[in-house]
C-alpha cells in the first residue's frame, strides 16, 4: 500500500496552530505580572501603613506592582521588604522601588545558600502620591520555570505627612517678614519722592 500524505492544512488553520503554540511557549517563558491595589490604613503613630505579602507558586521571573491608595500629596515614605528561604522557598529580589526610588538590598547566607535572607530597606524619602511599589525578581532560583514552588516575601510601607520642622517654619516666616519689610520700605520711599 503506498504512503498517503495527510491533506494540506488550510492557511487559517496553520496560523491558528502556530499562534496557539507560541502562546503556550510564551506563557512559560514570560515573567509573572501581578497588579494589586493596597489600602493604606491609619497606624498608632498618626501616619498610614500597609503590609504586603506575596507567595509565588511557580518558579520563574516576576514583577509585582502595588498601588498604595490613600495618598495623593507629598508625603514622607519609608519601607522594608524581606524574604528568607532556600530551594523552592527562595526569592531573589532583582529590584524594588516606590515611584522610581530604589530599595537598598542586603543579602546574608546560611550554609551553602549565599542569599538565604534578603532584606530591602527604603530610606525615608519625600514622594508625591499616588504611590506605586514595583518589585521584580525570581522565585525558586535554580528551578526550571514553571516548577511548583512556594516562595514568599513580605514587607511594610509607612507614609507620614510631610510636616516641616519648627526651625524650617521659623526661617520661612523670617524670610517672608524681611521681604514684606523691604517691599514696604521701597513703596514708602517712592511715596515721599526719595
């Protein structure tokens, strides 16, 4: 019996088949993107605070974005991020920032794991709302993308109203009074023709 070739695919079917194949490949290769809105709540110090926590269930790159709601003006912002774990619990931070201002990371080891504990500190910075926290990294370092894991990080963001120091207010007041005095003196000099 002679070999029979399958009937040729129609062009539309071929394009759909290729598109589905590429979509499946890209789903495993691309980073996981998470977008969340987190409400800042009043804390005991009179400021606002938000706790965040994320558990990634699959190994691979990630970018998590948090919009911190409740701030629409200039504020003093600080924060902390932390992860601790190895193997399938490992998170490696690549970067983290709030409105483009970066966290500073420190890594410490435990045994052979050179980055078991990662701590990100966001020093107090004056930022204008809305605040957007963006964290990127890799979950399950050393494991193939798509491998089931359970890697968690957590953190806190604190927001305080940008209240000027009393000394700054006194200096501003003195400067405004001096400008008013000079302006009044000049207008008085013009009125007398001097």
